[in-house]
């Protein structure tokens, strides 16, 4: 018979393990010595120790599920309870009991964690739904559409909630996306209709622009092109595939017209520049008539200069006031000389001027006498009133005398 602190082998080869409840039969050994029997069942005990140690590490260091961990514990407990090993089986049961407690604690931790994750997922999905419902009212079609697609990807990455909550939130989320898509579709349908209308308008504008491109009615046609351009801008954009082609045709027709006009205007400008030189020469010739000393000769010379002036065509618009002003200055000087001559040689005008001067002189003399009488009588107010009237008559008299002098006396 052989024994150790945890087991023994009797004379029949039966192997026992010592427990708190007494000895328990482990098995029968007939193949060798009792020592070999104990060693064999002690190795089985060591095997259980290793397996329990491995399970403890798995529970602590891996994401082994509580269900699988409990199944492994139950399997090891069955082996321990079967008493097919020699060793401190009570210690193994204690380790398995503690492992059960660890698994339960991990289960509770994971339950709390799942509840926290579920709560976070709920808040995240509610935030996604709120943002989606706000985006559903947006008119920023591209950016809002891109953001909604990003929200879908974010939604897919979140854990599912309970079916009822998840379905309700998804229904709101999906409805917001559908509402946005419906509004965007309606917007672009309207935009397509507007662009089609713009295309029809612009085709008419192009047709008229091309018809006008050969016109030589420069002013009205240029004005009409400006009106067509305003109509073009007001029409809005046509479809992309038509807009550029229509614009190229429209612009090309204008270019044909304005190139032809520029060519004609360049010729005209050269001609007008030459005309300006000729008129400046004539203005210089006219200015030599000043001052007017011989009216008849000056009048005849100016008439000749003016006839040659009229025979010359247009000059550049910006130069016209200056050169014409020079001619007008000479013309006015001759006219003034004519008026002065007429006044000197017109007896009726001279007689009227002399008569007016005499009347005014008599009025001045009369007022002077009245003022002296008023002052002698001490009537200062009347004297001042008559003095003001005298000053007015005196001014008229001075003017009349000046006019009479122009008649030579």
C-alpha cells in the first residue's frame, strides 16, 4: 500500500483521494506499482491545474464571452467532481468558484458597457436624425446632399438599438432624406425647365444677332446689339451643353459687325483728322482779320473763308468745339463792328438817343430843385426819398450819354 497527503492506493490497487467529506475512490490501478498509480493520478490533477490556469488567463485577458467561459468552468467542475485525480480538489473548486465570480463581474461590466454604448448610440442616432431633418430643408443641394450621404455612413457604423427604437429613428432619418431628395428633384426639374426656356430665348437672340452682323446702319445697329446683350443676361443660363455654343455664335455675330464698324470708323477718323487740319488753317486765316479796321474788306474775306469752311467735311467730335469757337469769335467781332457802324450811321437812332438824353437831363434837373426845396423846408424824409429817385434817373442818364457818344457826339 502507498499513500501521500492527498491520496493512497490500497492492497487491491484501488486509488483514493482525500477530501473534506472523506476519501473518494479515484480509480483502480493494476498496471504497475502503487507509486506509479499515485503519480499517474497526480499528473491528471496537474493537468486540471494547468487547464484552470489557462481559463483564468483567458477570462482576464481576452474577450471570451460569459457564456463560453461558464461552459468551460462547468466542464472543468465536472472533471473535478468526478474525483479522477489526486490532489487538493477543494482548492480547485475554490479557484473555479472565484472564476465564476470573475465571469459574473465581467458579465455585469459588459452589461453596463453595452447599456452605455446603447445609450451613446441612441444619442448619436438622435443627433443624426435631427441634423438630417434640418438638412432636409436646405437649398444647398450639393453640400447638403454630400452631408446626408456621410450621415448614412455614420449611421451604419453605429450599433443597433432595440428594434422598436431603432426602427422609429431610422424611419425619421429615411423620411428626412426622402424629403430632401424630393425637393432637390423638384428644384432641378424647375431649373431644367428654366434653362430650356433660356435656350429658346437665346436661340432667337442669336438669330437676330447673326442677321444684324452685316448691317452698315452703325448707330441703330450698335444700340440694338446693346439691347440684345441686356436681353441675353436677363434670360439666364441655358443647359451647359448649349450655353457655350450659343454664346460663341452670339459673340461671333457681334464681332463681325463691330469689326466692320471699326474699320469704317478708322477710315472716317483719318478723314476727319485731315479735315481738322484744314479747318484749323482756315480759323487761323480768319483770326488775322482781327481787329476789324476795314469792315467791308473783313466781311468779304470772312465770307470767302466761311464758304471754304462749309465745303470741308466733319472733324473729330472732341476737337469740334475748339476750332468752331475760333471761327465764332471772329464772326462775333465782325457782327459787333457792323452793329457799331449801323449805330453811327442811323439818324433815327441818333435822334431817339438825343431825345431820351434830353428828357432824362430835364428830370434830373427838376429832382435836384425839388430836393433843395425840401431841405430848405426842413422836410428831410421827402428829401431822402427824392434823392433815391434822383440817383436812379442819374444812372439812366449816364447810360444814355454813353450811348449817344457811340453816335459820335
